[in-house]
């Protein structure tokens, strides 16, 4: 993040103080986003220590992660819409306070119930904070060139923060204790809040009358929370179990009820017309497929390094640094230039191809493999793909949305990121475990069985990226994509963000 701030500062040598304030505000928003992204992965490294200290069973330990994911994934879309209604800065700051207090309670937790409850509240605060950030960024930077650079910075934080969390979690857990993976949020949040109050202008929302749809809110929150719960518990009950099918059907029914409600409500919480944008709908579908593969690389790749190659937690974090560095190099400027020169669609397609190639290469890892010859080349390809793809996806998803719906679109992007990743990871992890169990039963060694399971997951992840390439080629029109990068009107006939919205 220090490097990111320095790069921004260097690019603003001849800019006015007003421009400097906007770019400084971007750094503040991205630090807040980084804190939220880190929390999604930093806890994974500390789970064994938490289990030993608080006496979690293996099944109950999963709820340290699940409690956060259910609240976070379930409330993102609603939090983004509330940002439009009540003001995005107020929602951001309220979420920051809630996240900070919950982090303190997590760090002080002395029981299972206390930690799980605080993690749920932390997820609520995280959803409120992160859901509106992208909406604030695109309204602060209405000029296409600046907006492309700003989205590149945001994309770097959103996509690379996970590997930073693995490294930081390993350092804090090994050097101090697991409590500090939560305490570290406190000074970051305080500094972020102080600067946010100074640098972020208070925006006036369109008011609750513009979309105070309480039944719709209850339906969408219920649908997303039940859906995320179904996904995260599927690995315990099985995808074909009555539990999974029953709760899955409940989530689908709630979502159907939500769509029916929004189609008939006088003031819908989520105007369904927003989905008429092929760029927004297509970009979110592509993002869901991409993050499914990327989450699989983070999670299963880390397990491969630990369980098969014998890496420590700290070494796992260091092993992912090349991927993070490449995403940063590409996202912080290079991808923005490509988006402006060729359009986000033309930049996205090779990025997806690089990502698919990276996962395909990971599917060839071996039980007696080497990080340098088998894993690192895949990291380089995946980092290149993510560094090119994420800024393009964000530009496409936000390019044709009205200013008063910026928070909703931002919440939708984040919901797709989290829920798509959760669904993909749950499916890949389940299939990987099933494959490993089958290989063990067939007489393979533990390392060979684990590797075989990981190989299957990575090849399926590569297949998901191939589907994403097809969607990008067919659903995203070059003209519409170029318009999104140039700041022109998109196909739904609505203007993109204007300076008035800032």
C-alpha cells in the first residue's frame, strides 16, 4: 500500500491541491478495502492456533470463517443500495466503526460463542464498508482516464489483498499470537476513519423514499444469507444431501420472491432495469467465474504448498508474493493505459486467457514437485491474467450505471466477488476432497492422493475461465466496451458518472 501511495504521489507532481485530495482520498478508501480483504484470508492461517486456544471442534471451527462470510455476502447488495439512499460516506464510516469494534471483540474473545458472534458482526461492518467504495471511486473520478487509473488501484487491492493476508497472518500468528490478526485492524481503522472524515465529501443520498422497500430488503438479505449458508455447509453435508437441497431451494424461492417484489414495487430497493446493461451483467458473470478459479488457487494452492511440499505458513505467504507483485505492477497503471487505448473488452480477453493458462499449468503439479519449476510459472501467468482482467471487469461493470445507482452497482460487484468465490471454492474443494479420497482408497500415497485432488480442482478452474472467455467474446460488444472506457453512453441509454455526482 505504501508503494501504491508513492506511485500515485509521483503521478500527481504537477496536479492541483484539489486533485491531490481526491487521490489521497482514493488511498484512504483502498486502505479501508484492504483491511476488509485481508480479513477474508488472514484468519485461515491462524485457525489451528484458534482451535487449540479456544477448544473448537473441527466442525465448529469452520464457523469462524462461515459466520463472517454469511453476514458479509448476505448484506453486500443491501449495503450498496443503502449507500445510494442514505449517502455513501455515512454508510462507509458506520461500517468502519462496526468493523473496528467487532475486531476488538474478536481479539479479546475467550470462548467459541464470543468469537463467532463477533465475526458475524464483523461481516456486517465489512459489508457496509466495502459495498460503497467502488461507487465513491467512480463518482470522484468521472474523467475516463483518471477513472481507469483509480479503478486499477482498487482492483489491485481487491484482487491481491488475499495473498497479502496469507503472509501477514503467518507473520502475526508465528511471531505474536492469533489475537493480533484482529488487533491489527484497530490502528488501520482509526487512521482510515480520521482521514475519511477530512477528505471524503458528505454525499446526499436520494432518500429512503427513493427505495425504502422493506419487504424487498428482507427477501434479498434472506436469499443471500441462506444461499451463502448452503454453500459453506455443503462440504459437511454433501451437495446431494437433503440439508443442502432444502436450504438451496429455500434460497432460490426467496430470490424468486425478491425478483417478483422488485418488478411490482412502486419504489423498488433494486431497480431491475440496471441488469439491462449487457456490460454490467456480463462483467459480473465473468467475474464470478474468474474469482471461483482464483479463490481455488489461493486456498487449494496454499494447501498444496503446505501438505505436499511441506511449506510453513510464512513460506506459503512468501510463495504467493510474486502473484501479488505482478497484479500490482499491471493494475497500477499499465492495465489502465490498455483499457484507454484498446477498450476493456480487448484487454479482458487476453487476461482471461492468461488466467486459464495459469490454472491449467497448476493442474500439472506433482507429488514430488518443485515450487520454482511448477508453481511459480503458474503464479506468473495467473498474476498477469488477474492484473489485466480485474480493472477491465470493474470498468465494464460500472461504466453505464447512473450516479444514483453507483452504490447498488458497487454492492453487486462485491456480492459477485464474494458469493462467486464462495460457490466456486466450495465446489472445487468438495470435488478435490472426493477425488483425493478415491485415490487413497485405490492405494495411492497421501501426497499423491492430495495432489490428484488438487489437480482436478485446478483443471476445473481452468474450464471456468474458458467459459468466461466465451461470455466475454459473445456478450460484450466491442463498441459498448469502448464506450465504457471513453465515458460515453452505454446501451441502456443512461449517462455514465458525471462530475455533479462527486
